[in-house]
């Protein structure tokens, strides 16, 4: 029909996810009446970001108890006089984000088939850990949605973050470079979780996953990781050169001023993060 409508369902998926939060089902008058305006939407997104940060950055398992602790810390910002935090947390996780265990669908037009399709929306998943406790993590939909609300999409995001990291190192803005290197690690951990979830789906629902979907995921992921691995190798060499310049300065003068000492520490942190990113990339490339 129109080439610009190719992949239209992907655009609508973002809308469908936002709709699942703003036009949420299974609402409780008791819980909703506590909040004014769009405060509940703010709280729901905050919980999603917390789950992402806990599982990606801190690499910890995220239980409903952990989430309740987080909610208790931030709820004071919402001017709520009295609320049962545990009840509120269960409401957000189980009733809203998990839709009480029911599937939630959103109608999307497919211009190729000239018909509407039902898009399933699911932002978090749960599973039992080794101690038989329920833990939560974002689905691929959840990660994609959050990255697009603040960061940019996967492949472009990697490239922009790497370009930014190179520029910051060239400009000797090592403090900001540390944060950028952390963002790259988060993106790689997200890709690792995405692959883990896909492999789990493959084991449990092998008949529902076509060879084309499998090939696309594997080939696209390999291409992205391979390209970015080369880029990160160059960044590793760049930060090594910066470290060498600091070392030369120290050998020539016999000591470093406070600014150079701080730069040396920041360069070491960036180098550590870059090595972590490279190790994650190698691990994922081997799995491809």
C-alpha cells in the first residue's frame, strides 16, 4: 500500500503499552482515590524503572518486598497522608502491570493484510528463583518501552552512546564518560536478558516460534554486537592512551595535582566499565 506504513504495528505497540498504563483495567477505587491528577501513572512508571535498574544495573533479584521498600521511600513525594504500602505495591504489580494474570490486547491495523490484529501487551514477567520466591523482571516490551521514554532505541542507542563516550574521552570529560560507559553496560545486560527470555520461550513454546523469527533475532543481534564490539575495542584503546598520558605526566613530574589524580581515578573506572562491556559482548557473541 504505502511504504511508510511498513512496520506500522511497531509504532502502535508503543501506543498500546502507554494505553495499558493510562487506561489501566482492574482498577481499585480505594487505591486510585488516593492520588490526584496523573500521580498514579508517575508511580507506575517509577516502579517499572526501579525493576529495570535493579535487574540491569545492580544485577539483583527483584521481589515484591524489594519493590515495596522502594515505593515506601518515594511515596512521600506524592503527599499521601496514609497508605498501606504493601497493598499499594501489590495493586501496582499484580492488578495493573500483570492485569490480574489476564492477557491484555490492543487492536492494531495491518495494512499489508488490510485487517486488524490483536497485539498482546505485557510489561513484566515473574518466575521462581532457586529459593522458590517469586521475582520480577521486565519483558522485552517493558525494556523497549522504558528505553524509548528516556534513551533511544537499541542499535541507534548503542551507536550514539559510543560516539558520546569517544567525544567525552577526547574532551577529557571523564566524569560524564563514566555515566555513558555505565549506560552501555545496561544496554548489553538488557540484550542478555532478552536472549534469555527468548531461549526460555523457545524451550516451552517451540511450535509458536517460526524459523524466520529465530533467524532474524540471531542474525540482527549478531550483527549489532559484532559492529559494537569493534567500536568498543577502539574505545578501549582510546582510554588506554589517556591512562598512558597520565602515567607519563606522573613519571615526569614525580607527582600529580588533585585534578590529575581525579582524572586518573575516573579513567580507571571507565576502563573497568569498558572491559565489562567487552566481556558481555564476547559472551553474547559466543552464544550467537
